[in-house]
């Protein structure tokens, strides 16, 4: 498969998603509540913000300003368009940049499914600790192994930690966990279905073959093997 075809399919999948993660509306509501500011003048920062929906929801719910950083041009454009449509463009700014270069800390920091920006989970959490103001909160969400993976799954996803190790890596980076949860299988199934549906909309035989391949990888491979953890953390005093 040509790399340009693959990038087209990935873009089509992302365009069909509200959140590029196994994340349902009930969890969004709960996370927004748990991430409420604990002081005045808070500012949010989403590193690897994708289409910006989660950052917008947080800023709208709590009446705060924020910055989203995203290197993929299509996602960044969707984020700016959403902010404009919702009258939030002055309060929530989206930056086309490599999030690994961002050096301005914030009070409420978000990194969902984008720890790879810094190479691995440990380095991501170390970098995010530097970017989370004292007394602030970090929402860190990423993959982990729920059960021992087969060779093919491990080749695809690499050396993910288990959930306990993921939490310990956060502690080792200088955080205290406030909340730990995992995506449900229903959230995973909805995410994977919506992801494939975006590719299916292209309507070509090649796109259908790509969607078929993804479906087989999920149902025969990483379903119930790879989990997705949601950690709300605060810098240790």
C-alpha cells in the first residue's frame, strides 16, 4: 500500500470521529467535571489536540481560555473551524506546531493518545510534569496492555505498560493520581466502528480493503487485549 494512500485513509477515519480515542459522551461529561479548575485564572493546554473538541468542551464548561497544539494540518483546520463556529476563537487558540517544542506551562494540561510525541510514556510524563503548573491538573490518556499480547499485537503496539505500571510511571514523574479509569469495551467498539466508517465513506475497493484489514486486526487481535487508560494527575507538592 502506498504511504500516500494510507495517509488518505487515516485522514478520512479521523474526520469521522468526534474524539480520536475510545471515549464516550458519559466519560466526557465525567472528565469535564473532574477537571474543573480549583482556582481563578486557570488556562488550559492540549498537546496533540486533534480536532480540538475535548479542549473546547473543557474551556466552554469552565469559562477558561486555552491553547491547542497539533502538527497535522487537517486536524488543526478542523479545530479552528469548530472554535469559530462556537464563538470561541478568541478564547481558545489552535497552533500548528510540534507539541514536543511547546514550552509554556498551563494549569490544566491534556494529552490524550499522544504520549508518543516524546517517544515513550516515561518521557511523555516527565515532559508533561514540566508543563503542568503547581496545583494544576493533567489529563493523561494512553494505551496499555490488559492481557499478555500475541506477537502480532506487540509488533503493532510496541512495549506498552500494564495499567499498574502506567500509574507508577506517573508517580515516578512527580505526579499524584487523582483518578484512574479505563475505556469500556463499548467505547472501544464504537470508536473502532466509527473509525472504519470514515474509511468506508471513500467508497473505493482499496479503502474497503483497508477497513477490512483494520476490522480483522481489532476483532482477531487487540480487542480486549489493548486497553486505554484515563489518568487525572496533579504535581506532587
